[in-house]
C-alpha cells in the first residue's frame, strides 16, 4: 500500500510529511496548531489530539503505515511553523527527547525581526523564567532563570526588517523570541514580546527550517529540512542559503 507524503485530517487540512523512518516522523507544522496534552480538549487546534483521533479513525495516511502511536518529541509555539518531530513509540519519544535535552539535536530557525541588528553575528545567553504576572509568558531573569543560549546570524535586511538565522543550543519556552526582543529586535508579529499589533498586522515571523542529529538506533546522520521560500517571500526577502 502506497504511503501518502502528507497527513490528511478529517477537516480536509493537509500537513506535509518531511521525513520518516521506523522510529520517527517529521511534519511541516502549519501555524495555528497548539501542542498540548491530548486530554486538553478546550481547543479545536490541539494537534496531538487531532492526530490521535485520525489514527484511531484509521484514516488512510495512518492506515497505510499501520500506525497506532504518534506523539510529539519537542514543541513549537502555536504560531511557529516548520519541522516538528514525532515518535512512533513511547521508547522513541523518550530516546529522541534525550537528544534534545542533551543538546545533541541541532536546530535552525529563520526569524524575521524588527529593525536592523548591528552585529552580523552574536550569541545571547540571557537566563529565562516564567513571568509570575502573566500566565504563558516568559521573562529574562538573571537570578532565578534557567540557562539559555542562542546563536544568531544576520542574513538579509530590507526596510525596517531583518531576516535572521537562529540556532538555539537550549530549548527554553519562547527562547528565540525573548533573546531577540531583549536587545530591541522582537520577532515581527509577536503578540507577547513585540509592540502592540496593528490591525491586519503580520503573522509571527518564526519558522523551524532544519533539524540535524545522529540517529541513536542506526548511528546514521539525519538532516531534515523544511521549505523556506514561501515563508521568506511573505516578508519580502529572498530565499537564503543555509
């Protein structure tokens, strides 16, 4: 049975499959999908719940793979698009989750930011912690925050926006967004850490475009890439070479 290269949900929405092997499956997550526990049913945009329901319904994309289990290994913010890795078994989720925790998973994002950062390359190591005043928001906290490190490289500038490559070495919540907002260059369209959104403002300019690692089972080097052309052209940039 031929396996489709995309997930078709009962709603008709199509989600591209970027990579697959015996242990994992990587998708190109569209904007607007939340990654919350399956039991959290107070949103119709719960991606984990939608996939579990589709597998249980034996939809063709899952049936063609004899797929009975799929769970996200890491998270992307709801409005961040791009590569999202899923494990096909609890063991795979634990094993690949360990790669993220031990910094053996190389992650690359594209971010469109406000203004023009002056250094062409820089590293941010500001510590991050939950903001006690606002649920779901983080803040820079030098005393009680957890270690966080992101490397940045300017790719292109146009008008009052800049396209930046972000390489997070840790995986704190909203890490890239805060590390860019702190020096005054928030991600375009960021409702939490940027300026108030104008009516009809742009969508969040953040996309996960590359994931690289050594497969813990086969010891084979794996590199997963997501298309970037449509994303960068949305903000008036040309596709970069990464």
